[in-house]
C-alpha cells in the first residue's frame, strides 16, 4: 500500500470501497431483468461455464443472477429487520439506564428471556404465528437481535450518567430531555450505527438459515436460503455448483459487511483500533 | 463454611424464582404465538390423516383438543398437563410428545456433547496459540480464519462437508443416526459415531471462533500483566508462564463462556440436523413447525428453554468460583 497514506486514510478508503461493492451487489439484484433468471429447460443442470458463471439449476435458471437477486432480497430483509431491532435496542437500552430500578430489572429480565430461547426456534415460532412468510421472518429477526446492543447502550448510558458535566447541567436546570438530546445522543449515535451495521451479518445469516429450513420467503423467491435448500435435492446426483457458489457468495458478502462495520468502528472510535 | 452456605440460600431462592418466571414466560409466549397463528392445527391434523373426515368427527376432534375453549383455559390445561409430564400427542408422529422428546434428545445430546467438547478444545487450543504468538503471523492467520468462519452459515458448511466427505469421497454416510435397514438394537457404537461425525464437526467448526477469540483476548491480558513480566525476568520460559499463569487464569472463564453458549449450540443443531437428516430435536422442531404440529412445537420450545437455562445456571455457578468478588458483593 501507499506509504504516504496513514492507517486512518487507508481504512477510510477501504471502507468506502467495501460500501460501494455492497451497494453494487444490492443494486444489481434489484435491476436484473426477469428474463435473466427465467427458466429454460434446454439449459437445465449446466455446470459452470463462461455463459453461466455459476451454472444453472434443475429448471435451467442462471444461478449467478439468481444468487445476486437472492443476495439483494436477503440484504433487504437483513437491513430492515436490523434497523427495527437497533431502534428497539436504543429505546430499551436508554430506558433501562435512565428508568427506575424496577424498569431496569424488568428489561434485564426481558433480555434474559429472549436470550433464553435458541433464536432459531424463536424465529420459527414467530414465523409460525404470522403464517410463514416475509412478515414472520422480518418480525422474528427484529425481535431476536436487539439484546446485545441494548445491553451495550445501557452500559454506555450508565457510564455517561455518572459524568460530571451531566450532573452540572442538571444543576443548571436543564431538563432530562435536553440532556438526552444534547449530551447523551451525540455519544450514542456512533455506537448505535456501528452496532446497527454489525447486526446486518447476523440478520442476513439468520434470514438465510430460516429460509433454508422452509420458513420465511415463498419458494419462488430467489432467496439464498431457498437456492441452497433446493440444491440439497440434487447434491447426491453430483450437482455441486448450486450448493457451492451461492453459499460462497453469501459468505463473502457477510464477511464484507462485518469488516465494514469493524472498520467503521475504528474510524468513529479510534481508541478501539489499537486492540 | 456453614455460615457461608446460609448466606447463599436467599440468593439461590431469588435465582430459582427468576428461572421459574422465565420458563413460565417462555411457555406463555410460545402458547400465545401458536394460538395467534392463522394456521389451523385441526385442519392440518385432518390432512395428515389422509382420509375424508365427517363434520361430526371433526367436531369430536375439536372437542377432544379443546380448540374452541378460551385461550387462557386452554393454556392452563396445557400447563397443568405439562407439569404432570404429559405434553400431549404429536399430530405428525402420532406418539406422545414426551416420548419423542426423550428419544430425540438422546440423539441430539450425543451430537451436541461431541460438538461442544470439540469446539471447546479446538477453540481453547487455538486461542492459546493466538495469545502466545500475539501479532505475529500465526496469530494474524488464525484471527483471519476465525473471522471468516464466524461469517459462514452453519447449514452451508454442513452442505459443503456433506458434498466433499459424504458424496464425493464417501468417507461418511449421507445422513441419519444409524445405517438404514439395521435394527435399532444391532447398531454398534462405532456406527453411531460414524453417523455423528459430520454434523458434530460442522457444529463445532462454526462455534469455535467465539471461544478462540475470547481465550486469545484473556491470554493477551494475562501475558501483558506485570506478574508475567516479573516471571519472565526471573527466567521462566513461555511454556512455563503459560502453564503457571496463563492456563489457570483463562481456563475457567473459557469454560463459563462455553456453558453460556447452549442457546447457540441448540440453534446450530437445528440447522446441522436438518442438513444431515439427523433424527434429533432440531429436525423435529422444524418438521413440527412446517407441519403445524402444535404440541410438539410447544414441547420442544419449552424444552429448549430449559436446556439453555441449565447451561446458564452452570455458567453462573462457575462465575462465582472464578471470581470470588461476585460472591462477596452479593453478601
């Protein structure tokens, strides 16, 4: 790498590149015309070639474009669910830190409750409740992912509350709302965004897992989990490409988003970059 | 000693109360979710029978299941039966749920114990290596591998291992917990282990990065402390320092973390069991959800909460042993 750039600049450039790449995959998934993933029985079960990079599935659909589409579906679900989840975490975390002892105790109990059931099972239950579909998946993921971020925010607010300048502005007669928006939120927002982005990979992985199990998205939707669960039927017949490539792409995207979040943390909170 | 024990009692009671309230809440929420579902379990049950059912018979089934009673009454009925050990009859397998759970849990437990021990040992060993070689190439390489593996979905890893080791190389069977066509009594231990290997390896590969990174962090903290610097100044070698100062300080926290990861272990086993058609609780729960088998779904949910609870309780007890300050604060 260029010696003249320092580490922070390098991280910034890397993060921007990752962001652009993720956005490109997302946009490609939305913009791909229907015909590109249409089934054509003449091309069924083709191994990877120059024409079909990832090969074709049993209905002759091009797997590369299907994967890209599936990724953008997974990312949409992941992003919407994590945004909802992060807002829940922010509200719950602040409420726990600022509220009375009873509120704090109740919220801790609630977190123990959500963490006390394996998430896969909880998402299955919620999806069952909402009649197995996109809605169940979104609600399920949003309802299970807020716990750790809520704990983080609660700790952060607790720590900030004991600072002298907060005590001072309280003595100066500022209202709790004013302190919240002017003193607490500016500290919390960077944490919140990093937490939000680090939630995406988990949400996307859960989305893929639950779709794989057959809950969530309907089978005609090209979600990654569905492509992979279809690929299982043809695995013993020697069709390896529908299982390998879409999964590998999923891993890469998840890894990319995860690293993006970590880099963003280093930019926003330079002290953590030393670890 | 006795005094100390007496002091522990109120804390134990409070913890027990909390555990009971959590389990009750899980059962209420699970029951409410299932009740609110638009999927009609009676309809699914009748579809499962495979024959036409007269309206009178249907009414009899509804009466027997108590579908038309108010939800609260049904919940109390169900809870009462649950406490007596009767979880109802599974609509999918036509057998008592308690029997299915106990049978399948034996399979799942074997799988989870293997994966748990394997991921613990691998994770701890790699964590030690990373801590000792801090910021040198083995550390950097292993850290990258850990980050990579924590982005890998369990079910896809299972698929790839299945493809490579079962379909292509043929080293391991493709699925199930025992060879097909062999009577249950004739299955040997080695055959079981052979069928268990791939799902257990899958499960442990996805769960060891967490423990490895945690162990690395703890070991780095210990190794950069002043008493380790002093030990080094006295002339102790790296291995001696690791044995005398490192392992003692990091072994129990790692074990605690391992016990508190029962929820992820169970969640992962749902996926691994589905990929490998392994007849455990995980494959039963997803089948129950897909086939609207309400009693089985509820039973396994409550059971999984109980399972996680046991892990957390052990972890909490270990915390007390690891860090005496926690004991003192509560006094």
